[in-house]
C-alpha cells in the first residue's frame, strides 16, 4: 500500500530536519508523499520540492496556522495550497510579524529572569529557522538550564509559567478563508488535543464547516483505535474529508517517527487523493 504523511514540520519552523533531509527520510520510510506543514511559513517548500525531483517522493505544499477559539489554541492545517500566491504570502507575512513581536517580548522576559540572550544569538544557534517557543526551549536545554523540551515548557515556557508570552492569533474563520483563497484544503488538526468535550467538538466541526472547513485529522500519532473511530464518525457526520499525519518534528518530538508516528500510523494514499480531488490540485512547479 502506498502510504503518506500529511502533517510534517521542518527546521523552517520548529522541526529539526531540513526540508531536504525530510525528503531523504520520507524515501527511507517508504512513503509515497508527505505534506510539509510548517507553522505560519512556507519558506521550506521550494527546497523540499526541488530535492524531491527524481526521487519518487511527492511533496504536498502545506502550512499549519495557529488560531484562537474558546480560550484555546486551535490549529488549522492547509494542504495543496498555492504557496506562491502573493496574497497568501502577504497574509503569512502578517503571522511572521506577530511571531517576531512575541519573540521580542520573550527576549525581554528571558533577560529580566537572568538569561542573557539576544535574537542575534538565537538566529546564530538556529540558522535559517523562524524562531518559535520550541527554539527557546532548545536554548534552555543547550545552555543546561533544563534536561529536555518538556521540562522547559513545564517550568518556564508553558501557559502561566514565568517565561510565558501569549500569542496573538487569527480566528479560525480567518485561517480557513486564507487557505481557501489559496485554493487549499483547510483541515482541523489533531482535534482531540484540545481537551474539548465530545459535544463541544461536534459543535466546532459544524461551525467550522460553515466557515469553509473541508477536513479533519482522523489519524494522528497519539490516537488510540477508539480515538480514530470517534473522529472518523465526526468526519462522516459533518461531511468532512479525512486526513492525518505524524506531526513529525525530528528531535523536538523524539518519540514520533515520520510516517508511522509512535508506530500506529499507516495512512493510505487514497486519503491524499481525495484531498487533491476536492480542489482539482495540480502542482504549480
């Protein structure tokens, strides 16, 4: 069976593999395709697409956009996007500006708590990356303050912790509109991670479908068989396409492997084909 992974991150956002290294890893994992869905950026897609030429690996251009809803951070993945659209790139630029503003506040807070760090130092430590909280966590690990990223978030960077800075976010309708305007397929990412009740999640699926949501991740690294069945039923009830992926981040999520997650994933190419067919997708390169 041809298998795919439709939720993958590179070091263009908060992963540790370069886009080119992801292509090599996908080939080694026996995948037919993967979607590069970096947070709020498409800067790694060209490298992945160019590297994939002649390898038999299909790179699906994607993105993952953070939104705010019900006092939670809700993620919308966009698949098969026209990532070269200037309108789309301008919209992403707004997100990068928001992230940069947040990073400036984080730098100030770090220094107020005795950590002597600058953005120049962060860029030197993580060249070519759009700096995120995950990079600040890795800074704490690299400088010996904590033993791993989990401890960094638990003690310093997580909600309510001393170095937490809230993020300004789009609302889900804006993110869905942005993806649809780029001829992409908006997907509700990892819906069971938001700790919503079944009734709340059902309501959100209905509301987001009205906004233009087209799919939901019914397959994900942390799902049990029961979890997957529940989300599949939600997809059927709300006439949403099914998608899924590992949410691979390399060393930042060491228990998650490309294509198989924690060993429980096997996503057929037929799911990707349905996504592609829904927008008559053909690569722009």
